C-alpha cells in the first residue's frame, strides 16, 4: 500500500505563472488609469476626488476601446445573454425551477422556456405543472442558454434548442468562470472520445462522445454502464482540466485537448500529484505558445 | 364500527354526550366509578425506592435516588426532597421533546407541594449531621402512558415510592470529620400519613366525572382535586376552571375522595405483604 | 451551576453515596472477578448465555405503536408516533424521515442523572436512526416523519441493544412497513471471553480493568440477513471482532423468534378483541 | 455533513466507475489521495497540526493543562476532545448547525482513544488522585471535502506527536500535600508516545464494491460507511457504521479487513513522515 | 428468572428462548411479520399491500394476516397482501378520499387539517389546501369560499396532488365530496337540505355550504351507529 504524504513546508508555490507578458495584473485599490477619457467597467471604481480609475477586484485589466474592466481571478459568474451555462436544479417551484449556475443570485428556468418531451410546439397544460418534478427534479444538471439578465443580476435561462437540456452520465468540474474563454462554440466533441461542454459560468461538463443529430433535449437518458475506455478518457479529461484550472490557464477546446495529450505519459492516478500537474501545464503552455 | 369511530374522532363531544345520556361512560364505567388502580413497589432496582402506578391505561413510574448534600441553611436539621414530573414525548402525541412543558412544571410543583406541605414525611430523619450532611431524595416521576387524570397517578407514584425507600446507614465521625456509609445495613423512612388525591372534571358545566380518561378530559372543563390523608382529614381541595360547583357536588367529591383513600390504602398494604 | 427554572432543584451540589463508602469496601467492590474458574459469570451464566427476555406490544395506548422490553433488570419502553407531516421544507420529498430520541430515566443508572444535555443519549439517538432507517420502507410515506421515543427505565446492562429491539417491535406494532425487524445484541470482550448480553456490572468492569477488552453492539435484520448497525469500542483483534459478529448474529436470530412470537400473540389478541366487539 | 446534490445519472456514473475500479478522479478503489501535513502550526498550543487532503482542511491544537484525575481512575490523565465546525466549512454549520457532526466526531475520537493501549493515560498522571495532565484536543474543521474522519484522526495523531509537555518536579510538604514545580527551561519537556495511537479509516460501500478515502461525491452515492479505528499493531479500537444503509455480515468482514490493512500501513507511513522531519 | 413487575397484562409470561425450540411453527402460517418471506416471485402472483419484493421473493412488510385473493384487474393472477388490524394508510395518498377539518377560510382557498384517509384516522393531522378553483367541477369562477366552507366544518375531499412540501392539494369537485358535518351559528349540527344549503335544527336558519351528497354506504353507517348507541 502506498501513501503519498507531504509536508506543507516542502510545498511548491502554485503562483500564477506569467505566460502573457502583456497581462496587466492589479489588486483592489491599484491605479489603472488617470485618464478621465476612459469608461469604467466591471471590477473598477472611479475616485471622484483624484479623477482616477482604480481596481476593485484582483485580476487582469482588459481594455476594449474606451472601456476598462478588470477580469477577476476568482469570481461568481456574471451573466450575459446568449452564454452557454451548466446549472443544477436546486428547487422545483411554481411553474419554474431554481437553478444553481454559480451566479450571485439564483437563476430561474421557467416552465415555458423548456422543451417538453413530445415536441417543441406542445401546449403546456396543468398536468405539466404537476409533472414538473418528473421532467427535472432537484439535483438534475442541465445545459442552457442565458435568456435574460435582470437588473438585479439574476438570470433567466432557456433550453429551447435541442442541444440544451438535461444532462446524463458524466463528470461536472467547477472552475472559476473567468478561466473559460468565450468562444463561438462551447460544445466540443474532442478526438479523444469525450464531449466537453465548457459552460461560461465555470461549470464544465464532461461526458461520453455524443452525436449532434440524436439530441433529444435530454429526456431520454443513457443509464447503462459506460465502457471502461470511455470512462478513462473522461477521467483523464477531468484531471487535465483541473490541472489547467489550478495554474490559472484559460480553458478552451485546444488547451483542454493539449493538456489531455500532455498527460498521456502519466497514469490516471499520477495526475493528482503536484509535480505531474505542473509538468502537464508546462507542456501544454509550450505547445500553445509555439503554435501561436 | 367505523362510523362510531368517525364520530368519536370528529365529534368528540357528541360522542361522549350519547353515552352520558345513558348514565354510562365510553369505557363502560358509571359516572362515579374510578378506574382500576394497580400498584407495584420496588420495580426499579437501580433506584433507592420506586413505584409504578396504573390508573386504567395511565401509567406513572416514580424512582427515588438518594444522594448526600449539605442541609439547607434555614433548616440545618432537615433533609431535602426534590420532586420532578416528566411528561416525555413518548407518553402521548401532544407532548414534545425538550425541556419540561408547562404542564409538567405544574405537576412537579403539585407533587413537591403535597410531599412537603402535608407533613407526610418528617424531614429531620433525612439529616445525618446538622448543618453538614443530609440525604437528598430526588423523586422523579415519569409518565409512561398518558390517558387522563395524570395528577392522581403521579402523586400516588411519588407517595408510594417514598414508602418503598430504603436508605443505607450513614455515620458521621465528628473527630475525623469523616462520613461513612454502610450499604449493607438499610432503613426505611417513617411516613406520618399517606396523602391520596382524587380528581374530577365537569362535563357541560354540570356532570361530574370522576377519574376522567384523556378522551373525557379533552371535552370537559375544570378540574377538582381533593386530597385526603385517611380518616376525616382533608389535606387540600382545589378547583381550577370550569363552571361553579354547588355544595352538594363538593360534598360528594369529598366523600368519594375518602372512599378512594381506603381503597388505595388497602392496595398499598396488599402490596407490602 | 445555572438554575433551571423549569425543574425543581436544590441549590447545593449533591454527591453519590458511594463517595463515602469506607475505603476497604470500595476496594473489594473492584476486585470481583468477571468470570470465575468454572467459566461462570457473577450471575451464574456461562459466557454465551443471555438473560430471559420479556416482550410486549401496545404499552403506550395513545401512540401509533409501542413496546415494552425487559432483559434481566433492563427495562425499556418505546413508543412510535406518526408518520406526521414534515415541518422543514427541503428534506424528504420522496422519502420519509425517521427521528429517534433515547432518554434515560434519571433513576435508571447507578448514578443519578443530572446532566441535561447528556452526550450519551444524543449519541445513542443518532446510532438508533442509523440502526433503524435501513429497515423502514421510507418511500411508503413521502414528506412525512416517524418519531420513535425510547425511555430506559432501568439500565441493567445491554440497554441500547434492548432499545433497538423495542423500537423495531414498536414500529411493527404501529403498522409501519418494514423490510425487516431489527434486533439488537451486544457483547463484552473480556480477555479471551466474549460475554454475551452483559449486565451493567460487567459493562462497567471494562472501564476499570481495561486490559485488551472491548464491547461490541450490533443490530441485525433477520429478514434480509443484513447488519444495520455496528458499534464497537475497546482494544480487540480482528479475529475477536469477526468472531463477536458471528456470535451476536446467532443471538439476534434467537431473539427474533421471540419477537416474532410476541407479534403473533398481539395480532391474535387484537383479532379476538375485534371479533368480541363484533358480537 | 456537507451535502452535495447529484443527479441520478451522475450517481450511476460514479457507482459504475467504482465497480470498474476507475473512480472519477482516476484512482482505484483502494487508493488514498495524497495529503499534506504540517505540525507546529499554532505556536501557543502545546502541540498542533494541520492536515489538508483534497478539499478537506483540518487544524488540530493540543493544550496540556493541570487538573484532577477522575474519581474512578485516580492514576490516569484525561483526554478531552472538542470539535468545532467552522461556518467557513459549510454555511449550514452556522449557529448550532454543526453540533451534531461535531459531537459525532468527538465521540468517535474518544471511543478510538478510549483504551489504555492506544495512548497510555497513566503517563499523564502526576500524583495519584491529586494531579494529572489534561490534554484538551481541539479540532477545527476549516473545510469539509470528504473523508472527514480519516483526516481528523490523522491530524490528531500528528498534533499529539508534536505535543510537548513540560517536565515537572514533585515535592511533598509537611502536610502530605504534593507540590508541583514547573521547570523554567522551555526545552525541558517530554513528548507523548504516539506509536500506537489509532487512525480512523473510512470504508465506503458504493454499489457492490467499497472504496477508501471517498470524495464528497462518492459519500453521497453511498448508503453506508464503516469507520474503523486501527492501531499500528492492527488492533481495532472502535468500529462504527455511519449512514442509512445496511450491510451483509460478509461485506462487513471484508470492509473491516480492508480498513485494517490500510490503517496499519497508513499509521506506518504517517509516523515515518513525522519522524523523518526531525 | 426475572420477576416481571411492569407488565400490563395480568398473566405474566416469560419468554425464555432456551426452552423455545421451533414451536412457533405451530401458529398458523397465515400470520406474517415484517421481513418474513411469503413466497417466491412467479408470474402468477402480485405483491400487494403490506408486502415488498426483494431478490427472488415476496416478503411481508407488516405484522398481520396474509391474504391471497384474485386480482380484480388482472384475472388469473393472485394478489398477496398482509392485512393489519390497524389503519391501512399512514399518509394521505394521491387520488384517495380524505376527511378534513377546515381551519382557515380565505377568499382564495381553505386551509384544512386532514384527519383521516378513508377509514384510517390520524392522531396528528396533515395539512391540506383546498383552492377555490377545485371546490366545484362546474362554474368554477362563481365559487365563493365563504358560501361553501366555514372553519370547523368536516369536509370530504380527494387528494389531487401531493403539492409542495407544505400541504396536500385537495379537491371537492365531485357530487359526493364536500361538507359532511357543519355547525350552525347556534352551535347545532346542521342537516343538509340541498347540495348548497344546510339547516340548523334549532333555529331553522339556513346556511350555505358545498354539501356532499350522502352515499348509501354513509347513510348505512349512520344508521348502524345510532342503533349501536341505543343498545348501549
């Protein structure tokens, strides 16, 4: 029996490795700009007396034209319309589900925003109201799209497309939302045999490869055992994504896949060790950099 | 059967009325009949004195534990008796777990008061050395099954458990300032009298029901308790709530209570044999 | 000491009389052997003998189901209420919930119980939920809670296993659907001896003698042949533990025939009552 | 317990994974995660340790104080366990929310340490019936992320290893009373023999198999767990079934022997690591 | 031998299993206890009330008499069930009839205590909710709660949903459902005079209620009850 016990004194620092030289990192209260011509965005505040824009969170400064934002390293998800999110049902209420999507306030999924079994154009009856728990119950995971962002920050979701809906067997990984890169597509069928849904809210879903045609809104679920090969691929992907997240690397299809390939020299269980993690991250980073 | 049960559940008052019109009670007793009382002494071997009382279905168990303490400052020559009544959540659906309910507190005070105020026990016999050591009797009554008239049951349990108490001999050596206890030699307590209570309730402000069951208590008002201690002596008469009584009714209560004392005293002696 | 206004109490502290036993007496008390040269225990049983058991249902008339059990001097009453509607919002939507409360009467043990928040009672209550919830078909009463209240009137040893047996009997009496009854049993390992169904004195010996001893308590579900609770403490070997389990399971099977007989009797009695009412 | 919601399908995935011997973090069923220990974390305690195992984070402080031995055991010192569930670990622990879990862990620990052969309490006695050391062991749960019992017991053992008890000199005065003198030298101390202190090993029944060192998700999937406390010599000092499930006698036997083997080697590994540092 | 002191029965019985043997085989097989295997699962038997299926057998989950009867819905199959002398239902069941007492009436709904399901009477009531739209099958919009129910009325309802965790959702939208017992302002039990009115026998005042149409069965029961009381 082998045990891997470490002393904290020997711990290696897990600081963010500077990858991007142009990255401008700030702490709360740090000066970002004295130029009053800029507009202040999320994560900043305006010091009226001094006429300066200061950071209110720790993170990286981003500029889009005249808008200055700070993208925090660790945060809750701030919704944007059209984002793909993964959420977990926490409560079944009156004509709505409450969803945990890593936002500050609970998100809601209205009964009217869901494709019910039996077709898109079906009328919702009183029967459906009583059957809500049969469709989605507490603990179920869904993929959804943000439909509305209300002024207080809570989100309304919808799953009115066959690619969204209830999720079946798979692994959920939670990372900071700021690590998920905004892309055109967040559903990725990777060549290693897994499907990864990178939710903008930092929830990442890893499941066996799924064809796009057979999407049925998740009401038909596969509950038979998953083959060992598929399972290992999924677990490897999970550990790879956690490695990247631990070292604050941006997550998108390429980085995830590269990390997966970089990990191939390790056994599954070895990937939990800090040395292996660092190695995988370094290899991934190098590969991305050379390709840029 | 089921219809009768439904009326019993939904229209309790009507149900009882139907019986009382026939001068009979749902458990087949007459209006003035008490339930059968049973008494067992010394059932709990871990206690220094114990008794179990049954009035119909109502069951109360009293166990007395004796410990050593310092006598109260105002009465250096006397011992201490502490009575507590518990109505655990087990005994009926209406009781909750947690600290003693109001009802339990009222009962505790009632028992404590009767034990002390009737002078049934001379507390100086609990004293070992004046001002220094005395016995303290923790007299805990637990209601195991609550089916009405809990007052009579707990009091009877407490009184008969006191009768059952046997204390180890204690000796104080003034020179050595040493208290020794000899568990092999024991003594009984001397009780000067035996207070026995009998409770009544009033149905419809008019009909006196003796030794009521829980079912009767829920639709009746008022409680009359008469405590007698043998012969003609009456320790206490109390009446709470309900309509006023006429003197004849009260006289009836008292005479029934006297009769009750005789019955219980017979029961007690038969148990001691 | 803070005064509790809801109970009658004395202002001074009080002490157990054993504190004042003359020294020689105190010592002789400790020196008694648990098991003599003939392999007999203090009360004359052999190590594998259990004490006589008395069981009865319907003790607490206004409960849904109740039971009374007596094993040697141990006396336990148990009552079961419910199912009643759950108060809290988030739990038990699909399944029912079981709650147990075990209380010692203040005169149940050698020492008068004063401690209001008794740790042992709490621990036993938690263990009891673990022991009984596997045998209840909880999905037959969603959104509801079944309460079990146990009062130990006298602890003459093995009170907790007796409480488990009593509770499952009360559940059966209440007509709550069960996968199986749960029967409790315990033993006390003393050197090479496994003392089955120990008395209170034997349980206490361990604390005092304390060399390579231990206690083991299990709850066994004879219907499913599964163990629903294990609780062991002390210092014993792996072999002793597994051997103890085997011994106790046998004991549980024996006790379960008594529980069965008690239930059959109570059903027959109820049947007779009903038919006599019918006439 | 820190409850995590899981969908039915996720649970099925985990259960099948355990049966295939591939857990969601890539471990096999009988594999322990790597964990980190740190001793001497709290400078004003007699001994302390912190254990971090995945998301479980435990801090243990030991404080030695003088006291009076118990009436029934005049020649022994005392161990007092106290567990504090920080509301940081789980918002549910706020107020009295963590009490049940705290009592549970504390009673499990005192049962595991209940026997003389684990930690010799007689060595903590200073003068028979008059003075003894009382070790107050405070366990603080900073974060709860699965396999709590194991992590706590590892932290307790490490903290006891770290504990330094000042040496005392005893003198008897004319009245036969024992007087105690505490040495002024801060380096004049003795250590506690933790060789045979037990470690709790949780064996979690999932589907038809069992795993050790379960993650939070795995704990949710399992109906019942067996917590076994094992000493270095392979003696079992406490066993407890936790959770609402029931077990076949054969699986109990299997789980106990798994836990025992893990416990023996884990004890060995921990001691080696602790000693290696000095 | 222990001396038994706390027993409720007069006859003291001591069970000492050393003398026990297998004599309980003598008691008729028709009594089962929880966890007892009743039979192997086969295609001809259905597990009914008070039983459960486990592995390859049908087991009893209650203590009571075993009953074998032909299943009404699937002829040719035998239903095995265990009947207790106690209440059949532990909790209100979806679609079942319940008896409830109105505790609160608002313009939009009534809050009720469910005190019985069919013949099983609960010691501790369950909370139920009777919404305005579920009072009547027709003319739902014209329902006025205060003309249908008053606090204290005993109402027969059907459970239409287990609802959220707070209360069961009930309905009286059937002729046979509605008020079965109500008291007039004078305090007397009123008699039904139409499907929407009841009359006080003392003052002859007429009050509005959503009255349940008494079933023949119910009338029989009342007769039986009166008969019994007269005999006593």
